[in-house]
């Protein structure tokens, strides 16, 4: 369990670092989410195989993944997107970083509330999957916003990048 939390915190630190850098909006964020997602699925599968969980564990897992999606939507709204030479760029803010930290705390807190302390530790076992789902939702929304910005700048020629998303 401790190793899973350490891995989860390391992944979280990497995600926050990447989000606070100015970067072009492209498919790399979704590739990262897919790679982290595969790791998270493997960890989750191993946990489920070892612990033979019941309905409460599955409820905790599903509820937690729903929370991860909510936090992905919230964080996407905090990412600034603009056009530079026709290419969409993005950068998260300190609010984006804070929401990542809050999201992880909510994930572990939700698990403690639903599954109970020391019972299954599904929260610790699914940290990486939780982060991957949240990142994927956020990246999809950011890409859609960037596409809307690009198509809006073409329609409003002479004012590229001036649309707010």
C-alpha cells in the first residue's frame, strides 16, 4: 500500500509539473494519460485479484472514478489556452495544481469513507488509475476548447486567438 501511494504521489508531481509548463495542445497529453492508465489498470487488476473484493469495494472504485472525471472537468476550466502562429498552446495555473492535490485527497478520503480504514485500501491501489482518468477527461476538454479556438479564429480572420473559451 505504501508503495502505491508513493507511486501515485510521484505521478501526481509529474502531472503538476507538466501542467504548469507552457505546452502546445496536441495528442501527447492523451498518450501520457493512456500510459498512466495502463499502469493504473494493471495495479487495479492485481489488487482485485489479491483481495477478492465485495460490492462496497466496487462501489468505492466506481464512485472514485466518477469523482476523478468531475475533477478533470474542473481543472480543464482553469487551463489557459491561446493561439500562437496558428498553434494552440496551454498552461495550467496554480488553481490547476491545487485542484490536482485536492483531487488526490478527495480520492483517498472518499475511499476511507466508503470502504473504511484498513479494509481493502482500494483507494491506495487505484491512485494511478484515478489520476489517469482525471487527466484524460481534462485533456479531452482542453483539446476541444483548443479546436474551438482555432476554428473561431479562422472564422474571425484578422483576430486570431481573441476568442475566449
